[in-house]
C-alpha cells in the first residue's frame, strides 16, 4: 500500500505560517504607516473597519475618523492597534502634503464652500470689528464648541463670545454690561428645564432687561451631551449617578483617563474633534444658538 505523505501546508504554501501558529507563535511586528485619506483600516480592539475620512490634531493628540461601508463613522486615536491589508501597523500622522480629497470638502451643489454651521462661506472676508452686542455661554467647553461650529459666522458678524463661568454669575455680568435695545446680550445656559435653578435665573433677568436680553437654554446637563453620541460610537450618553461629576463619569464610561483636570480637558478635546459639521450636534442646541445669533445680529443692532 502506498502511503501519501501529509503536506502540513496543504495545496497552498501561503495558506499557513508556522511562525504565527502553535504555542511558540510570534506575533507579527507592527510597522509604521502614515495614514492617508481613503485608506481602509481595522481597529483591533473593536473590530471596526472603515476608510479614513478625517485626520485632526487636538490637544496634542491625533484622531482619525473611519467610515464603514454603511456610512457610519467612529473616531480613534492614532498609534498601534490597527490592521492594514491584513497586517498590524502603527498608524502615524499623515505626511505634510496629505489633505482631504476634493469629494470630502463641504460645498454646495454650485461649488460654494459651506461653513461648519451650514452657512455659505464668504470668500476672503475679514473678521469685522467687534460689535457692542455679545453672546455669553456658561463655560469654556461651551465656548469652544460654539467657536468650532459658528466661529466663522460670528467673526464675519463681529460678535464676541464670552464666558459666564456659571449661570450664578449672570445677573452680575449683566449689571456690568448694561444691555440696551441696540447693544444686546444673548445668553446660552445649560440644563434649561422647567423648575431648574437655571430657568428661574433666566426668567428673572429677562423680566428685568426686557427686549435687551435673550436667555435660551438646552436641556443637557452638560454641553458634552449636545454632541451626538454616535460620534463616540455610543447609542446614547451614559446616565451618570447623582453625586458623580458628569465629566468624570462620562470619561469613566468611555474608558478614557479621568483622574485629573488635564484628563478631562484632553477628553473634551477628543470629543470635540469628532464634531465636523452641524449634523454632528443635537437639534436642541443648534436651534438655540442660531436663535441667539439672530437676536444679536438683527438689523440696527450694534
């Protein structure tokens, strides 16, 4: 009887790699690869596969956005933990000349550029001298989000955004600013729900200052929640127990560092970096900010 020898590699000599199998297998070494727009990567931890549609540096951290075949997107920090064409890589920042392809640019059907907020951009328009009217927001993260989304529009109108550093300071700030019908004050507050402290303060100042002041609010406990949770790969923002700082609790849920103020700042930068256009924000915030901008830029307002 003729015995056919067993070929451990089968009919395809490339089908198996003995160095990657068995108890003494060695993991393949990752190589450094500069990411490029359109490059398809797999995040090893989550299994997410998508094409690179955005690369952004925020607070010293590079983030990439991967869009899957269904059009869904998630953001990941650059570094190890990615696969490219079946091989592990260390995803590195793009080369200096790398830029988004033309089809990713935000334009109208007529080819005009659109700002993050969805407005038609005015080419080469310088920022105007600041008007007397102002917009106030509660905290630094609120201001950074407004600047990120509406900064180009506000610069064109000459509207400055300032910080309240908490709604409790609103009455004192308005006393100093002394709004008038031509130098208006628009205020955006957090957690403006019926019966809240924020709503009571808002009602009081609007009764006093009348048409010179407009206070609007969004329902979110913190401005972070105005970012659509899908941008972070979540179905909804986590419910943080009473008594736990909402930022710390959110970062804990995301598995991100959260022990120091610097951790919180970096966490916010990562969240903000996922916001590309107005479509990435909740309508409950979009409508309120647009209302404020209309209020302080109405005809005849300084």
